[in-house]
C-alpha cells in the first residue's frame, strides 16, 4: 500500500513537473507565481501569437503571412503552416486567449504529454524518479516552456511519441497476433504520428522505428538462416520504402501550406543533385552540415557573462558527450544488448537522427539548431529512463550540475524579459484601439487586402495589430505593391525614407504616432475598383 501511494505521488509530480519548474523559476526571480507575466517578447513569438489569434477569431488569418511578398500555395498561414496552430487555437477556444495564453498552453501541453506518458508506459518508482530527474536536466525544454514559441508543442509531441513507441515495443515482444485493442492503438498511433510530422517534419524519424516494431510480428517458424536473412532484408526494404513515401507526402503537404522563408537545405540539395550531379549535392550537404554544427560556439562555455550565458555551449557539449557515450557503449557491448531489454539503440538513433536530420532540413542560428535537436534529446532521455544505465544517467545529472550557473542565468533572463513585456499591456490596449479605427479587415475581401506589409523590427507593439490581419515581413525593405496596408515601426533610421517611398507608390498615411506609421495602399484599391 505504501509503495502504491509513493508511486501515485511520483506520478503526480511527473505530470505537474513542467508547471512546477516554471513556478520555481518565477518565484526564485522575485515574480512569485505570476504566470500572467509570460507574454510574447521576440518577433517569432509575436508572429505565432497573432496567427493563433486569427485562427481563433476567424478560423484562419484573413491576410497572407509571408516574407518579402511570398505566401503559401494553399491558405494564408506562415512559415510553419496550420498544423502547429490548431492545438493552440483549441486551447484558446476553451480557456480564452490573452497575452499569456500561448505560454500557458505550452505548459498545459507538456503536463498533458507527461500524463499520457504515464498512462502508456506505467513506469516503476525508479523509472519515474529518473524521468523526473532527467526532465529537470533538459533545461532548453524548461526554458522554452516559458515562451510563446511552438517548441512547447513540439517537445510535448516528442514525449507522447516516445511513450507510444515504448507501448508499441512492449506490445510486439511476443509473436502472437495483435488484439483488437492493440490494433486500434497502432492505427491511432499512425494517425497521430502523421499529424506530428506535419508539425515538425523531422518527426519522420519515428516512422522507421514504428515500422520496425510492427514488423517484429512477421516471423517464420523454424526457418533456416537463409530465410531469416531474406526476411530481414525484406523488412529493411519495406521500412525504407514506407519511410520514403511518408516523407515525400508529408513534405508536399507541409510545403503547400507554408509561406516560404528561404529554400530549405534539403530543397537546395535536390537542386544541386539535379543540376550538378550527386557528388556536388553531397559536397553541399557536408559543407552545410559542418556550417550548422559551427553555429554553436563551444568556447562561449568559458564566459558566463555572454549574451546566452554559455548555455548553448553547455547544451551542445552535453548532447555530443551523451551521444558519443551511447554509440561507444553500443559498439563495445553490442552482443550483450537484447532488443527486448535495451532502448539504447533507439536513444542513439534519435539523437543521431535529429542532429543529422535537422542540419539537413534546416539552416539556422545557434538557438535554432539547439532548440531543434533538443527534441531528439528529450526522446533519448525518456528511453534511457527505462534502461539500467545508471552510470550514464548519473553522468548526465553531473553535467547539468556543472552548468547550473549558466542555466540559471538563462532562466532568469527569460523571466526578466517576460516581466518587462508584461508592463506594456496598457500601451498595447491603447494602441489596439487606435489601429482598429484605421485598419479595416473584411472577411469577404481578397487576402492581399487584409495583409499588412511590415517594415522594421517586430516587438511588443505588433501585439496591438487587429486579430486576423496577415503580416508580410519585408526583410529586404522593398516596397510591397500588393498588400492592402503598410506599417513602419516608428523610430527606425529608415522610417522617414520608407514613408516617403510608400507615399510615392500610392500609399496614404492613415496614422502616425509614437509607435507606428500606418498607410493604406490606395493604388491597390483603385485596381480593385
């Protein structure tokens, strides 16, 4: 009875752990338990927040989201399409949508993911303790759970997918057929996996593991070695084919509903191969891969006063150390590892796959790289919680202890940014009322009429723009002649110059205050008439 109560208590701690960590960070930084201060700060956060607000209000952005005049082939959504927006929109419909709602949704999704993990895996007391400790080591996961970025959803999906894989592995250990309940679970898993890939294309790495577990049911009774080799080869071919087909279909669907920012690395590689041959394509891949790896400056680990407090260097070094130890252990003890007793293969596969896959599919800055491959680390840490690799897990804990000064600086910086942003609520509300009078959105109009061409840095002021507008970020400061409105951030060195250029191109100034210059595209209107 006492053991049962302890296990239930640990389950509760694990499920609430994402919330408890956020509350701890806020309290230790002097903000008590004020979850309402978790408001969007960065330009990406503001873009996510405004798109979700549009989906809640109108079912979609009424104008085009994009960059330098681009937009999605289908729909009006931004660079990540519609799939990541839907869970946040559902959260907003149920609980309401305020400035802190997206961060609250991230915390909720992570707690829900932990609950589903417990239901699917039923971890023992020891395994639950390791899950609690290793989640606490995943400091990028904890840090991004304070933000209005979509990483909270991605990390939640990673937890759920790993839990589902652990459930599936247990279901396929025996040769007997699937029960009806297990078969329904496999179908539901496949559908959920396809959705997850739409949110984050690198989740396609789950497909071969899913297929490998399913195909374990296909066995020859009393087969000789030749038949076993033939069956194994057939499984590998089938897994490769299924993964390839799913990747192509998912990529087509994702790219059709996303506004292009720049060509993805994988698109450029295919272009290189088609135009210059396989050799040049592989050379480009290796060059880009190494360039992405170099984005994390390992030497900044020596400076806790740097902008990132050395946190990315710590993370990247930890990631590489854990991966190296895993791979070394697999090679050294490969004959001792039983497939049904060890998840080390899967942990190493996901860490390697996300590292290579992310560098192949995306090109980003150091933060982009680290928060991307952190998804693979989450999946690996969950797998490691279920194996008897105490020495490795203790090493992970020790590495986190060594980096705590840089990590806590990262947490404190994140909390301070949120608090500073929360002080602007009155400004946002006042500006929102002013902008609502000049930017008129029409649900029956063409998307370009409801699109705002944005010139200048995006900050908290852009939370004041009306829900439903489409924001086309003119990064190159070229004049967008198609968008119905133009907004210039006040105070930029080019604000006056851009205002004059837009007026010369047929735009009329509607509002000029201390935050924005808002113009309407009269030329676009005359074309329509």
